[in-house]
């Protein structure tokens, strides 16, 4: 039985503990951290863009300055490799500075002003000025698979701070020592800038009760979550069952279908197969955007592509997974595939006990896939299921069966200027209905931090499909519109900065 009253840094490659364990946050400590965030809330909500930008840039610089200490520690606790982790640290600093830029340019302070019109309604009206106010303290649940970009100082923290909200981070127990080191440098930045320590709070613990208490805390005004479907939906229910329900912005993972149309296979399929295999195995498959369902038409070219994909996957060796629990779930999921009637294993080597995982690729026909809902579940890791179709209309059936997804990739849609046929229009329409991001080239792994990005999707990919957790629109989650009617001049002169 796991002891949830303590935390322990674990070497992800060996499974051995590193250093001494320490106590998880007590209920009293969690309450005190939330109280400190609440106390800092009014001051931070009234801060201007320059103040918020200075903090965000200071956090980015602190991360970069501590790279030589942070990256090796992150590698030990996650086994993700120093090259990947250095790149992730660069991305994290980039998005902190990006939010600094957009908030300095006024993104959080947009104002819409409708002048008064004399006369009776409906033509006549008072002066109305629409502004946005920060929600208040945000509970942010760090993810296991991105120890920088979706953790203590990741995108949720950056966007909440840019919106004018304090943050209480729930550290992930998969990288606890890294989380502690990161929050310590964040606290130093706050002190250096003479800002309240409660602006970036931190709680830790592997017990379910830790997260539940945080979400239930009266002063918490919203929740940002990246993690599993089951954990996310359970916490979303806690948020909705509060005496005063709060918004829950949950990104819950996805199977990210890749539809390979016949026109994509008119040339040598080896390069396409190699690209897709690399995406499936990138980071040992531990990406929320990892391709998990590959839809290929049943014909000679489709057979050649599937065979090439199996060959490419067989040659790859994923590294150790983040935690023993994630590895057990991967093994359970791939075993279920192998044991399901109508599923044909293509790459299904079972790793020996204690060794790193092997990639898994299985094949199924459309009818079996659509009818068996257990095949629609994400298997988090280097695994994918190939669904063979008779026509593009069956690809639409597969998308409908899956429901919401973070991404859908369409390979082979004609990019020329000629008008698309009805089947192509139906497929693109279905992809846009199913996903928050539709790709017409490339692979879904890799999410650019930019204004036009949308990282979300219909349920079960996320709990709030109109919002994104990546890109600069992410700060919109934490702002609430307020209409000011006939407001005094001193309030209007603040240009959207709350008082």
C-alpha cells in the first residue's frame, strides 16, 4: 500500500528512491496557502500590464538561470532525456515572456464602449462599457508528462498570472523534487519584486484528499487541470458540487486520430510511416497529442502503409515511462487490445519484467471499432490502433464514435485550388466537429505557443471546449466580463484595469 502522507523523489529509470522523503502538505498548510492567495488577490487584480509582465519575465529568467540544476533533476525524475527537457525549459520561458508581451499590450484589459443614445428603448440606452475582471485564485494541477511546460511555472500559471489571478499549484508527485526547486526560485522572484508570496502558492501530496481540499477551498475561484480522464472528471464533479460551483478547465487527454487518405499514399510510404512511428513513440508516447487511432483505407496502398508503419515501430525502443502506475496502465491497455476479439496484433512484443516498454500496434475493422467502446479509450504510451475502412464515409463514422479529441490529422486532403468533393467536405466538417485542432500536414505531437493556437476539444478531450490551455487566449479562461453602466470618469480612466 502506498504511503500518501509523504513524498519521495524516485529515479524514473531505476525505480529507486533518491534522497530523503518529506511530509505532504497538511490540511492546515493547504488552507493557509489558499488564504495567502486570497489575500494577494485584490492587489494583483488591480495591477497593470507592466507589473504583471515584469513578474512573468522575471520567472522566465529565473528558470533559464537555474537550467543546470533543473534539467538534470527533471531527467532523473522523468527519464525524458536532457535534450527534450532543455527544449521544454526553453518553451516554458518562451511562453512566460509571450504572456508578458500580450498582457503588456493590453490583452487582459480590453474595453468595449457603447456611448449613450438619447431616447426611449430599444433605440435609446445608457452608456455601457464592457470590461473584464479576474476570477480570483486559481487552483492549478501540474501534469506528469511536462515537468516544466505544464507544471509549476507552465502555461496555466503564466496565463492565470497574466489575467490577474493568483495561483495555487498542486505539484505532481511524479516530479516532486523538481517542483520544490521550481517553486523556491519563483518565491525568490516574488521577493525580489516585492510581491506577495501568496501570489504563487504551492501544495503537494499524492493523496486524493489533497486535490479535493484544494478544489473545495472557498477562496478558490477556478481550476486548471491537465491529466487523466478519470482524475479530471472526478475533480470536475467536486468543483460543480461546491455550494458555490466554480469553472473547471480540464484537459483530459485524447486519442488524436490520424486519417490517411488514399491520395496521401501515391508515393513512397516509407517516409510517412517513419514520421508517424516517431510521433507515436515520442516521449515514450506520453503526450496528450500522441496519435492513438490511425484510419487507413483497405486497399493495396493502405496495406503497404500499415506494413511499413509496423516495420518502423518494431525498430523503435521507447524509454522508461514516467511512473510505475503509468506503466501498469499502458501494459493493461495493450493487453486488453491483444485479448479483444476482432483485433489483430501487428506489433505486440511484450516487454520482459523490469525492461522498458515495447511499442504496440494493432489492427481492427471499422465495424468492430465503432461497436466496441472499450477500443475508444486512450492507451497512454507508445501504442496505436489501426482502423481499416472501405471508404472515407467510414472514417467519419470512426470520428463520431470517438467523440471529442484534442486533434484530428487529415493526410491527403487536396490542397489545390479546385473545389473539394462532397466526401472531402464531409470529412473536414467531421474533423472540425470532433477536435480543437485539425492538421492537414505533419503530426499532432508538438503544440505551438501562439495566438492562433487552440489546445482543447469537445468532451472527453476537455471539460471546456471553447477554451484553450495553450496559446495566449488561455488567459481568457480566468477573466469574467462586467458591464459598467454610466460609470464615473475615474473608473473609465483606468482603461480596463480593475480597481
